[in-house]
C-alpha cells in the first residue's frame, strides 16, 4: 500500500462524537449506502461549461455528467471567494457561525474609502467544528481528500485533523516550475490520488473530496491543449483561449474519475456531485450575470452544479430550486444514514428528496453575510474602489435583496430606507443580471425581505459592520505629499 493511501487514524476526541449511525430520513441499508464523490472546482463560473452554454470551452466529460443526471440552474456558493466558501461547505454552516469571511482579511482595500470598520476574519476552521469528514468517518465511511484545502496551514487545522483519513494536499506549480512540468495545477496528481483511493476502498462505502486548484489564476495548461485552443480562436461569450485550455485539462480529470468509477463496477452505487467554490473570473465573462468572484451579485456566487446517480436520478433532469453548498453536508448525512447531534448547528437542508423524487425543500430563503471589504473592483461592482463592501444578502423565491452595512448603519437604517441607498432589490425572474433596483418601487416586498434578513441575522448572530471608521475620508499618503509639496514643506 502506498504511503498516500495509508489511513490516518485520529483520536476519538477529534470527532467529538458528533454523529451517530441513525437515519434522519430515508434509510439506506449498510450494504446499500452509496459512495459519495464531490468534485469541487476552483473559480469555475456558472457559464464555464458546455452544459451551461459556453461557446468556446470544451467540457465533454462535465457535459456528459450533467446529461446523465440532474442540473441545478440556481445553485450557489455560500460565499463569494475561496476560503469562506470552503469553510461553509466543510462545516455546513453560514459564515457568521465559523467567522471565515474572506481570504486573508476583511480589511482589503484603501482604508480611507471604508466608512465602517470591518468585522475581523479568522483564517483557520476551528478543530471543534465537527466537519463533514468527521461525520462521514463516524458513520463508517472511508474518507479521502485530494487537492486544495485552504482552511488552515498547521495542526490542528489540517484535513487529517478534521476527519479525512487519506489526504494529499498540494499547491499548484509556480510559473517557473510550470515550464518544466507536464502537470499544470497538479491536475493529474489530484486525479491519481482520488482514483487510487476509490480503488483501494471499492468494497466499502467511501467519501472522496476532489478539490482542484484549476481553474484559479494563474492560467496554466498543457502545451498541446494550449496549442489546440490558440488555433481554435475565441468565441462570442468567452474569448480567453488560454483559460479555455486550462478548463479543458480540468475536464479531462473529470473524465478519468468517471471512467475509474465505471471500471470498478460501482457506478450504480456512487453518487457524484460537481460544483464550484464561487463565481467566475473576469477572464471568463458570465453574461448575463452581473459581477465576478468576490462579489455578491449573481456572477460572484452562482455556480454550476450537477448530480449523477444512475438508477436513482433521472438522466437529463433539471431543478430550478435555489440550492447552496451548505446543503451538501446534510445531504451526505442522509445518504450515509447518519443523524446529526443536537450540538451541531447545520444551516443547509438535505437535497436527497429533491434530487431523487423532486420533493420540494422546506425552507423559503437562503442567505449570505460578508461584513468586510474586498479590494480590486471588477466590472459589475457597486463602485470603483471595492469588489464588495460590507453586505448581507437574502434570496427568497425569485427575489434577491442586498443590504449594505455602511448606509444601513450610518445613514438612518430602516427609518431612512427609502432614501439612504442601503438596499438593492431585484426580481431575478425578469432581471437575472441585477440591473433594475426595485427597492424604491416594490416597497412591500423590500420590507418583507428586510424583516426576514434581520430575523436570520439574529438567529445566527451575524455581526454587522457598523462602527464608524476614523480613517474614512482622510487623505492618502500621496495626497498628503502633494499637499505638503505645494506648501513647500515636503519631508524626504
């Protein structure tokens, strides 16, 4: 047995006895409990597959996965960029529960342009947060994780500390190393590890988390793939042929995983989930969606999601129900016949009934909470300084409301909501691009969603960024230097 596949046995205290092997809903017999494969792509936007309408990218394996199963047209990441989205996925919780809101910091950008102080961010998922891997291990599943972790760099925050028994994490090669490697983004290495894991555990239920670095920047692809797309030329929707090449290399990995499952003879007892950690990059336009990664407009959080389970999910089916990646935790619990402890707060809802029998979900709304600032505004942002400012968002039915903390906290809140620009309201059924703000004309719906959002924020203890920033409006160093120079008092 390779060292890679030797199980890492964790002390029982790591799991905190957070789950017991009881069925919360539909019961799956021990021999019938399905294998679960989660393919999690980095920065793949809603329009980045052929199945969702790309006119340049070639993703035949992902398209086949979608055609053989169910496509969610309204699937979401629970955060606008990598780290918090992965924390939501692995913990099954909205951001206010685990306090991972951004990559690195919530204080990103010119401080003189920040009206309020951001809520601080943490960068490691606490070990006591019983993860999806902890739960699956306790339910008797073999657990493997291959690829990008991004939830802590040291013990006790590594995947082996968080319930994954077989692990291989790595970073993609640098630009210099890339010139000498045939494995851009370590796509092959990640795929090899996942395939070896499935073969080793073919006779027992397993959960494997395949977390690719592609299609994150920088853009890297195998030379032959790069040459193919360079000669092909751009399309109307997507024009970056190098990004298309990287996308194609990642798609080949999906094909290898599908072929491995088939060759092992476990297709009928393996359910595959395919999705992304957040919306797309500016290098890959998401029209008609507004915005990109890091924003809470649709382009930053709406993602592709496909689910395949032969014999259980009808091929070619579609669901328009809004779903979010925190739903995967309770979904996997139900598939594993494992009930959650009352001590673990899960914010999602199991999708088993929805994907197998089109049973409607019970909830009415989904939420996002980002109480900080992200720099480097991209097209579609609210202003030219930040990708996003502090905001809390609700989607209820086809209605979506953004509540911006600066105006809400400093400009009169609910009493001045008609004039203080704190709210944007969109009807996604008619305006998926979020162009027509209806906050001033659909006031009844606006107030309904504000009430729901505030009730939710109290329930999960979502802290709003509301303390005035004393540095707001002060001149930057460059402005100060220019002013002093005009006054003849410039210091070296």
